[in-house]
């Protein structure tokens, strides 16, 4: 059976909800008009804030926030 650390469960839930929310909203900065992901880069039809980068940074920042809030750095 798969067991997930009690401290990690809210972080995983936040990450999944963030991914679902962004995919459902499909912001213009991350998606083309036809709903496909934009590529990372500069120039026409590219973005500096792709879906994978925004979700990765959001999950990482939320993880750091929860660790700092609980004062558990080790």
C-alpha cells in the first residue's frame, strides 16, 4: 500500500489543484487560442511562463512556505 507523509499530503493536494485550475482556466500566457500549450522561450507564440514552470514554482514555493511555517528545516 502507498503511504504518503502527513506533512506532504496538503502540498500534493495544492499541486494537483493548481494544475487542474490552470488547465481549466487556460490563461493566454500559457496556452494558444486552440488550447495547446505554448513552448518555453521568447518570440512569437512562445512564453516565459509555461504551464510546467508555473506549476513547478507554485508547488515549490508552497512546500517552502509550509516548511518555514512549521519551523521544520531539517
